[in-house]
């Protein structure tokens, strides 16, 4: 059963579609405010729900990175049926998935925005304590409760624990994306909070140096952490994203 408010959302607008991809253990509501802002400016927006997200932890434990990729491809296909061009915006693990989509030769992505892409994870998350994959099946680790203000209610209904096996899937996805960056040639905007305690700031620089895009930008956001679409200052994130997506469109 899907958590109330954690369903995928579709916001009808113009011929430029934007696929929004949420993060690890999150749900589409995390990008709903951004989606509404983009729709108000003429974009058609689809916020996908990644497989095993927005339901329960045991459901997530049965999903793999391939299931998450399939979820993004389903969203892309829906937008392809109603939009002339598609750009992709992803947050955290959703940023990794957006990079993967942009690297796929059979997928036509117009522009790409990554919010806090996790190429390098901060040591404070203690990944060195993660058991080997064969010892992680059926095991979970506790997560802190969220209590964010002025956000959709489903944003705070995140899982209270996460499957250790899913962390392995995330780490495998990171390694895959690192090998694919040189295939990305489309315009890309990389946004990273200077106060991010989840993703190392050097992740943004790594992506910038390794993509083959001619048009590429990194913006480091002062006084902002990992939850760029949700925390104070998010309106600036929305406007920067909007300006980038609007470029070279008559």
C-alpha cells in the first residue's frame, strides 16, 4: 500500500516535459513543490515513484537498482507520449538515476539538473560498518524521523529504517554511473549544498570534470545541506533550475 501523498504526480503544462526523480528511501512528494513551480511556468511535470519507495521497508528490500532504473524509464515513456522534449531533474539517488538516463544512447534527454548527486558519501554515515552483501539480506538500520516544516505531509512519512541490502544497491549504482559520465554530452547543471553532511562536496566537481558536456555548470549553495528541494532557500533552487531549463528554447 502506498503511503498517502506518496503517489506519483502528473502536472499538465506545455510541450517541454520535466521528469522529477526523488531520492533513496524518499518518495515523489519531496519534489512536488518544485514540480508545482515548474508547472506554473509552463512545463509539464511528472514525479515518478521509484520501486519499493513510498510503501514500506520490506517492499524496498526486494527491489534492485534495475527496478529503480525501470521506474524512471516508465516515467520517461509517459512524458514522451505527451511532450516534444524532456529534461530530467533528480535529487540525491534520483540525481544518479538522472545521470544514468542521460548516458543511455536510446534515451533523448534535452537538459539535466542534478541536486546533491552522491558520488562520494560522507564518512559520518559510517559506510565502513556496512556488512558484506551476503550478510545484509533481511537486516535493517534505523533512520531518524523527519520533521520538516511547510512541506507536503508525505515528505515526513519516510521509512524509519532502511534495508542494508538496498544500500549495497545504491553503492553499485554509484559505481555504474561513474563509468558512464563520459557518455553524457547534454547540458548539465550540478547543484550542491556547501553544508551537505550526506554527500561530499567533491562529488559535484567529479561529475563536472568527467561528463563530456560542453555546456556544464556547478553551483555551490551557501548555507544549504542535502535536502535542496525542501529546506529554507529552496525557492532559489527552483529559480536556478527554471532558468537553466528555459535556456535555448524560443
